[in-house]
C-alpha cells in the first residue's frame, strides 16, 4: 500500500480510527491522522520519500520496515502511457503432479 502511495504521490487515509487517542498531544508536533487521502509532495531538497510500516500480529509477531522511494530511471513510463492490461499477453503457469494431469489441466483451462 505504501509503495503504491509513493508511486502515485497520494497518502491514504488512516484506517480503523474513529477518534485520535487522547494519550497523544496532537497539537505539539507535526503528526496527524489523515481522515482523507492527501497529496504526498516531493521534498524540497530532492531527497526520496520514506515511510515506516509496522505490522503487529495477534500471536505477538511484529514486523517493521522502512521503505524508500526508488530513484527515477530514464525508462520510467507514466501509467497512462502503458499498454491496456487487457491487450497484454502474459504467461500462465500450470502445475500438476504428473504429465497426464498437466495435460488435463491445460485442456480444462483451454475449454474455460
């Protein structure tokens, strides 16, 4: 979600929060919960966008990562200039336990 937010320059709204916690002094700093999506503008100094993502599992397993915007490349193509996905041929992987089962799987897919 955050990778796509960086790509599109749009911060998503905060999910599952009806009311900010009173345990945080929201007026003291530059931190806020987004109630609506907001433009994510590039930094004035040209440094990449960064986002911290945390996931908290019910079993107590926690995962944390910091994402950084990739540098632009000369071959970056705007999304509107990309081909229509419905016109694009893509490979389809088939898997089966035996060569016969693989053939049967291919026939079922072709009939579909």
